[in-house]
C-alpha cells in the first residue's frame, strides 16, 4: 500500500488545526494508493477521542480505513482504536503531536503495525 505525500501533509495540517482535539477521517484508495480523506458528517472531535457517526458512512468500497490524531503524541492504538480498526477497514493511521511528516504509525485491522510507502 502507498499513500500520496500531499495527503500525509494534509493530515498533519488538519491535525495541527484541530489540536488539542483529535482529528478523524476515513481514507480512500484506488489502485493501492491512498489519495483522499473522507470526513463523515457529524464527526465529533474531543481532547481524548474523536467519535465517528458510522451510520453516515457511505457504502463505498474505496474507503479502506481510518486516520486520526493523538494529541498526546503517542501513536499506539488504544483498546477503543483496536475495536474501530477491526470494524472499519484494513489500513489505519495514527498521527501524533507535533504532527511532523514522520510522526505517524500505520496498523492493519488487527492492530499489527504495517508499513506504507509515501509517494
């Protein structure tokens, strides 16, 4: 799996703009490249969590996972994150404060750390 560098930059800027609250969105991919964010209507961002209104998620097979920020800077998934991962796709990105281009980790639906190429 690969992700466009411009998208990673957008994720980091969005996370900075949302700080100290969490930023949260879904990821869209085509031909193995993550290229777009999809923000669900009604997503609630708080200091300790972001809450998706999953009933607003469209049936769209190009949505392959999620991205959210951890204002604490820790990019390890919480128990709640792991539940979300298991239900919402195969690729999940957590970005951490101070939201530089290398302040992220990627996980699969089981919470196992995986690598993606930035292109």
